[in-house]
C-alpha cells in the first residue's frame, strides 16, 4: 500500500526581457506532514507549487531530492509561462525506506529561463519517514525512485503534464550468442561450470550472454530465457543468480531452424527489457511496421523589445504564442535586431512541432529500433535559404494531448539530441521513447521537436528554421 503526503512550495522567478541587470528572485517551500512515523512504505509525497514570470516566457524546472546521504535530480521539464504569469507546478517523489535522522532529508525546486540561466532555488523542505517494517538501507538508491518531474501530476504553464512515473528496471542483458568453446562457456557459468562439461561435448545449443550492473541494480535474482520467433514471447528457461549467464538446450531432430531466443534480467517484481534476439540457425525474429502520424501541428512563441532611451520613452515589449498553420510544420528559431542612436530593437520567434503516432500495435513488445522519418522541404540557416539541413536539434516526449488545443507544445527533452542533421530526408533515433511507450512506462502523447534556441531575450541576427513534411515512424520489434 502506498501512503500519500503533501509537500507544497512556491517559487517566484522574474525574467527580464530587455534589462541587462539580473532581476531579484525569491523562493519559498513548505511541507505538510513532514514527519511520518510507523507508516506503510513506499510513501508517495505529492509536490505542488508555482513558478512566476512574464507571460509566454519558456522556462524549465526540476526537483532535487536528498536523503540518506544521496542526492537525486529529476529530469528537467520545459514549459511555457501562461498569460497570467503564474504556472502551477506538480510532481511527486516516492520514498521506499526509512530516512536516516542523522542525514539531511529534503526536497528543493529549481527553475531557470533563457534570460536567467542560473537556476533559482527554493529553500529546502525537510521531511522524515519511518517505515513500518524496513530499516534504513546502506544504499537508498536501490530502494526508491528519484524525484519525478518527467511525468508530473497537474498543470504547468499552458498545458497539463499527464503521464506515468517511469519505473526503474534492471539493465537488459547484452551479447546473447551461442558457443562451443569450453572456456567461453565456463566464463559465463559461474559456480555452475559443470554444465559446460556436459553441454559442449554433447553438441547442445549453449547460449551465453553478458549483464552489467547499474546504480540501482548491483545484483539480480536471475534471468528468463524466451522464445521470440513468430511473434511469440514464451519462457523456455530460467537461471538463478547474477553470475549464471548460460542456458543449454538439447538439439531437436529438426534442429533450431526458425527459432530465436532473447533474455531478460529480473530482480523481485522488476524485469528488464529483452536482450537483442539471437537466432542460432540464422534468420531474424524482428518485424517491421511503419506508421503514419494521426496528429501533427506546429506552435510558436514570439517576443521582442526596444532598449535604451527609446524603450523608456515608448515601451515596446511584446509577446505572443499560438499554433502555426502556414506552409508546413516548422521547427527552429528566427532572431533579428536593429540598432538606433536612442535604443536597439530585437525580436525572436521559436517554433516547435508535435507528431502523434498510434503505437498500440507494438504494446508489450520489445523495441529493437525506432526511427522518426521526416522530409526537409526547406530550411533557412543563417542567411542561406537553399539548404536542406534539419534544424530539429532536440526531440522529446510531449507532455499532454497538445492536439486538443492551439497552445504551445510542452515536453521533456532528456539526453543528447540529434543536432543539425543533413537532409533532405532525415531519420531520428527514437528507440528509447517508443520502448517506454510499448512497455507502459510512459504515456504516449507523441513526439515534440524543437530547435537550438527558444530565448525570447536574445539580441542577435541568426536563424535555423526548417519546414518538414511526410512524417512516418518505423518500428522494428519482436
């Protein structure tokens, strides 16, 4: 049973558009029911608060969770400030073990914007949890998930962020193959090396694989071996323990033609993704499906101002946002400036694109590879307009059903993006995202693409803006 408690916080984040001076920032954080004793664990602590700033200003926020000597940072969430200038923030953390009274235990909200890249920090909201049955562990990172803002509950900016907290599972095994070498067999058999003494001379199919621990999983309960040919996922063997990475099968009369295998790692109720499949007699266990987008659109934000005496005499700060529907889906940015004796003027526009594909056909399947394929109709990079390079330098998970509105498209961008890719036809690797959708670890609200800059306060003359067509999603699965 999971127990819920509430933490509340507030962050005032002031982002200046034209002024070169850093604006004053303030932050507050509070907690309700901070001390919980003799409770059923895991305990889920709900987080709520606000970030304030100029309307339509993009910003990022994330959580820092520290307890039992460990510090865990959630993924950054990118959002757009609503017209009211007040964005409601929600999230949660799950504490699976008792907190150590001798060490700090707190949650802190961090937020930043293009005009204020140094994060604003809230004060630290302390908490204490004493679980009903579990002692304080040596390694808290094995017992809990980090503060999660990658799929918070509630609303941020102009759209609600809805999704599932990502479960932490063991890393998948790798390097699945077969061997007839007694030494290779013995290296993978651990204390069960005697298996090799029988399987190798008998000519059995001897599968071996590798597994590398992670911070959360240093050891395993064991492995499951699956048949995955013909679209099936049938358990045909198990091994106990971390070190026994071997499975032998007697040769059937018809041989192993058409059979393919994959392996997963397991710990408690957690099971990894399947390894890449291996087919002893050759062939492939994978299938390929190509999907068309059922929803797609672009969104833009626009801002600018006049500085100096001209700006003081006649304030010209302006901003807007909305859906873009002219001439194709755009991704990237346009920035321009002009200088005058009494003050300078600057304008900035940023575009995002969203694509939704119905991936129900690969639900509960293992994703071997997934590629988002796009055609660059045209691009403007700097002063050049005859290039077909892609300005979609980052791709992430959309945070909500953006096709139900005409507002900015919120999303989370984790890991390294593709950068600028030469077109006109580009294929972006989205394997991890589609695998999370297929397994149910994350909700599918489609992809969101963005460019290198969304800084509405930038003072420069530059551009990287692409128009895309013909979106498709190619998924190789088994």
